[in-house]
C-alpha cells in the first residue's frame, strides 16, 4: 500500500500524463508512474469512486478522462510557520 504522499505524487503525475494524452498502454503507463500494472488498475478504480471516469483509447493508445472538463486535480502543500515558544 502506498503512503499518503506517495499516493498524492502518483495521482499528480497520473493526471499530467492523462491530460497530455501520452500514457501508453497499461504496462507503459505503470512504468512511467513507477508502480505495477495492478496498482495502476487500483488507482483507476479508486479515482472512479470519486466520479472520475477513465477509459483506454486503443486508437490513440492512451488513457483519457471521459469528461475532462469535470476533472481538476490540484495539490498544494503549504508550510505553516512555527509558533515561537
């Protein structure tokens, strides 16, 4: 199982590849993400639970969002200043 920050990083990279339309097939995409094919399928299933529908386009040989206009994935981590003790 991926740790939270690893998962967040993989989702961010996943999103970039899908939006650019250059994922390749499952094995290629998983390698680009640094995860196994089964982990890729699990990730796609997990995103599906949030209503993000993803399909593989054989013609273009890439994964794509069915409704890209409904998908916005942003990740922001802010460091809070520490209080003086």
